[in-house]
């Protein structure tokens, strides 16, 4: 996923900010502190890119490792939380438990890595990116807040012995955090001006409906999983009281409806001659959606093999990221780019970052 970015400027001096000079390198603008000449503009931009992309990759990665926990039946490899076992924070190798405690503990450990990137993202935003506005800083705080919520939900899942009614919300927070992280990456490269629409309001409403349906697709996907064979632990096979075939059909129908809206949005973007970043993001979402649908149908008709189910979980994370990228690409924060003509009067008074 490549976010839209302004052309790289050879000079570093850009606009003035109340707290210092905004310098642009590689399409990333950072705020220089005149009292601390180092790190320089290039180093700040590089570190910001590493942190923002690293946060996105970790948010996606923990969905995959959570899937590995479920698919290997390691959900209760650690019987309690935050300790793995009563009186022991780390797992112990036993013949009875095998590697399951280590798989579950590894997933918990990745939560620490996610937290480190979320904290770093918030610090980088406050130190070097606060000129992007209060809305950006609020968005930058959400990955850390969401990771804390996820840790609490993970504990509840263990305490309730992997009941699918708890597992589903635990999963659904993660795609939301992936979407937020994807928007942050787009915003990192997307300029520092007021937010202005690239497309007419009708297309933005169409996207909003499509995004809501996309979340419904993910919700139905968790219901399919909660009704199917992969409970996460053979000793506690709690399942939702749905017929797996029926809920799978509903899930597939929602995907078809989503695809219809996506095709309509893509055609509309060309009809209104929208900016290239918006069309490129829509095509990216088309590619991810088709790949995810192909994996979903294949796993259904081949008896839900673990490898394909794991790939489908990765696809769900990429699906959330692609929806967010597409939505962010319908707007511009660059003062050098023209907004949609129908919205210029409103955008000029909006002043929202």
C-alpha cells in the first residue's frame, strides 16, 4: 500500500510554525526544534516513517499471531492472565501442555512490541508532527489506547475460557486499529493543510456506506469462525449457536454486496475525474477484496484447512487497511492540490485538519 505523497522537495526550509520550522524530506514534513538541531530533517523523516509503518505492520501482525493461537488450539496454553500459570509469568515446558503455552505466550509478547510502536508513534507525533493539528494528534493516540483495550479483552477471553462471545469483540478491535494505523500512514505523507475533499459529497457518502458494510463483513466473518471448528482449545469447544453453513452464506452475500458498492464507487471516481490518488486507492481495495474473496471461497470448499484460514485472517487485516486507505484518499491535506470544485466554498471555511 503506497500512500499519496507530494513531490519530494530538495530544500528543507518550508513553512513556519509557532514552535519552529517545518522541514520536508521525502514527502514527510517534520517540525524542527531550534534548540535541538539534531536529529536533522532527514533523520526525523526516516524515523517517523519507520515508526508509522512499523505500527501498521505490528497491528496487522498481531491479528495473524492471534490466528495462529486459535488454529493450533493454544488459546488456553496459558491458563491465566497476566501470568501464564499461577505463580509463573513465563510458560514452562511440560509433556502434557507441549508447545501450546509458548505459542500463546508469544502472542502476548507481541502485544508488548505493538505497545512499544504505539508509544513511539505518539511521542514522534507530539515531538515532530504536532503542526499537523489536534485531530492528527488525537488519531495518533488511538493505537496506544486501543492496544490497552485489547490487552484487557484478551484477559477476559482467557478468564471466560475462549467463549466466542468474548473472542469476537477481541478480534474486531484489531481491524479498527489497523484502519486507524493505515490512515496515520496516509496522513504522514499527505500534507499539513486543512482537510479538503477530493470528490463530491455523494461519493463520500457512498464510501461511508461501503465502509460500514465492510465492517459488517468482518463481523459476520467472526460469527462464521465462532460457529466453525476452530475454537482455539479442544477442551473448551464453546461455539455460537448458528448453523455454520447459513452464517457462511450470509457472510458471502455481504461480500457480494460490498463488491457491488465498490464497483459503483470505482466507476463514479472515473466519471467525476477524481484525483489519481483516490482512483489508485480504490483499485488497491479492489485487488485486496478479490484476493480475500478467493481465499474465503477456497477455504470453505476445501474444509477450512488451517493454512488457508490463517491466510484469510491476514486478508481481513489487509482488507481493513485498504478500506481505510481508500477513505483517506478521498481527501487531501496538501495546500498545493485543488479540492473538488463543488466543495471549495465549504472547504475554505472548514479549517479542519
